[in-house]
C-alpha cells in the first residue's frame, strides 16, 4: 500500500470517527466530515469560522450515491450525468438523513462529484456524504497545497490527504437546474447556461 493509499484510509477512518479531514479536489483542497453527522458538520463550521447561515455542500463519488441522500428528479439526474464528475455544485432537494445544520435549515443541498480520482476514492472509502467546502478560514484565500493550511485548522483535523498541488483556478459553478438558477458562475458556466437554455426553453437566472 502506498503512502497515498494509507492517507486515504486514515482520512476515511477519521471521518467515520466523527473528525474533520482535509482532502484534494480538481480545484482546491476541501474540508470534509460526515455530512449526516450534525456534530461533525458543526466541527467544520468551527474550524472554518463560518457563519451557520451559510450552508455546506456534500461530496459523493457518483450520481447513484447522491440519490441516497437527496431527492433527485429525472431532470436533476440528466443534468448531473452531463456535467459530473466536474467542477460543478448541483443544488437539489435534500434527503431526510442530512441534518439542518448542513443546509442552514433549508430544503436544498449542493452536491459535488469532483473530477479528481483521489477525492472520489476517499468518498467511496468514507462511505458517507462528505462536506464539500474549501479548507480555509472564512475570508482567507483558498488552499491549493497542504503547506498553505491555517495552523489552527491543520491542528484541528483528524487527517490530511496530501496529493500535492491542486490545480486551483476557477471555482465551481453553483447551479440549481430544477429551478433554472445559476447561483454562482464559475468553471463551465457558459456550457451550463447553454444546456439549461436548450432543455428548459429559457435562459437561466444568473445571480452574480
């Protein structure tokens, strides 16, 4: 077993034990904990210094896993099949297993399936939806290498998966296909706008 395999196993075990961990994605490093465990989710908010009125997304290894924790429509699934894995956060109706603290009490949740094999392997081994939020203190720059982690955050996690430099660049586009709304333009935003326009029959509302 390689050092990377060992660190993925250690991170999965830490998540199962209720701890938060740092993991790589195709954009930046993420801060993950069991998205079904309210106490673990609270820990992520504490580590980031994030306001509780700002919901967190979940990361899963594939669309089938997303179905277990959300209520996907056929349209949601079609959209996900087109753009995931990839740097897109897809907002859908949450399932009952996800706690209120994750979604700030709302009825919808963002879903990420990163285009990054280490992240997907980690999600599979963790065997739960993992919080998908950047591994930085709120208001600070995103982290593209573990060396950049805030000391308090670094000391507060149970494991770090170090896969070297993350590509960085444009953050994910946040889109609610069912409501034809793009909450945040990011990677692939033009292609997403075109797809929604073609499939809905009108251009999506773009909030930023």
